[in-house]
C-alpha cells in the first residue's frame, strides 16, 4: 500500500465525529489530528490516541496534513473558515446553502489558487451525491423535469441555523416530503410544484430560560434561505423530551427525473437514500472525496472543485484496472 493520506478534522461536532468514524473504514487514510475551538482537554474523540489541537494553532500544522476536512456549519463557520484554511491546506467541506454556492466557490477558488491548494466544496449527499443524480438525469433525459424530495429526516444545516437563533438552547429541524407530490411525479405527470407544495419543515426547540417563545418562532419562520419559503412549524419542548425523541439523526430522500424519449415514451430515473445517520453518511462522502482531492492536488491541480469536476474513479481506493474488471 502506498503511504497513507494524512487527514485532519477542523471542528468536532456530529459531522466531525462521523468523519473520524469513516476514516477508520479507509485504511489508506490516517487521522493525524483534530482542531477545535473548545479547550482541547474537553474534546473526547472516539480514539483517545489522536491529538486534539486548538483551532488558533492550525496554521502551524501545514506540513503535517495532506487534506483538512472542514466540519463547521454552513451558516457562519464555512464561509469564513473555508477561504482562510484554503490558504494553508487542501480542504474538503460540506457547504450546503444552495443559494450561496457560487459565492462560496469564488471565495475558495481565489484563496486556493493564490496558495497553490485544492478546495472541494459542497460534498455530502445534498449537495453532493444528489447533485450528481440531478446532472445525470437532465443530461440523459433532456426533455423532462427533475424533482428532489428530502426526508423525512433531520437536516444538519437547518438544525444548525435553528440553534443559532437567539433564545434557542437546543433545536432540531425535520424536513417532511409531500407524499401526494411524490406520487404525482412518479406517475410521469411532470407537475409544476412550488417550494411549499413539495415539503414542510418542522422544528423542535428547547428555549433558554429568559427567551420569548413568539420572538424565537418568528425569527425561525422568517429566516431567508432556510425557512421563509416553507410552511414551518415550531414546537417548544422540554429537555427531557428532546433527549428522548430527538437524539438520533435519520434522513433520506429522492431525486426523480421524469422525461420523454422518441415518440413520447415515458422514462423515469429515480435515486433514493435512506440514512440511519445523516452526519455519518455525509462524513463518509467527504472522506471519499478527500481521497480524490489528495490525488488531484498531488498531480498539481489547484483551485476550487465540486462533485461536477471530480471523476468518480478518483473516489475509490482501487486502481483503474481493478475498477474496470470489478465494476464496469
């Protein structure tokens, strides 16, 4: 086996823990450190032998890390950390604010090109794997419509946004797809569906002691990019209920391309995911793309990349001949 890829994690929440677990399943990679804004002695990793360093010292470790996986939130962490860390490392992130992807790409591309690094953004399952399925669908069936449905499941990005609202002590958000809308799409009808017709959003919040419930509710339901375009329900619960009913992180969804070929023959492409752990699956995608980023960076490529720019074969630890023999 060639030398292991030296990987570090920036930020150790649910996603960071998922990345640590995923790296254990990839023997060509080694976790060399975790960087946290918390006091390092308070951060408990799955493997206690892996060192934890202060985020403030991260620049000092440029020569010890091949790829840095960024595990902060998309709302405020990644827009700042991404361009900053691309100055010093090859990076992979899971930026998932769809409306601001081009903005994030431009900032990363500038920083990475100036420093000679490669920065992969918006890895995960959506954006990420589902993005590829949308691309395949519309490329193969140019006459048609693409539909993406999420859930039922817990959204990490939207839950992070809820938790950042003043007055929120703990919070999660579930995305609920419309069964009626899915059935219409699967039938080949190609309906025109508004954002509100496809999904609802449901939040469960534990308030801080001095918080006003109505103020918190209004801050959530009017939040641009996250909740303003959806019918959003906010439920206020106590911590015991939160621990009992909202500690697991399932998710999933569907990408459906409904199109016509030839003399009006209906064709449907459907891809679905059913995830027992949203952060662990997202982390597993990031780790696969970490391998690709290392390979591309090692060949001299620089700048920002998305899943659209990276060949699928680069994700696999197998060589091209083995892939052709086993999977083609």
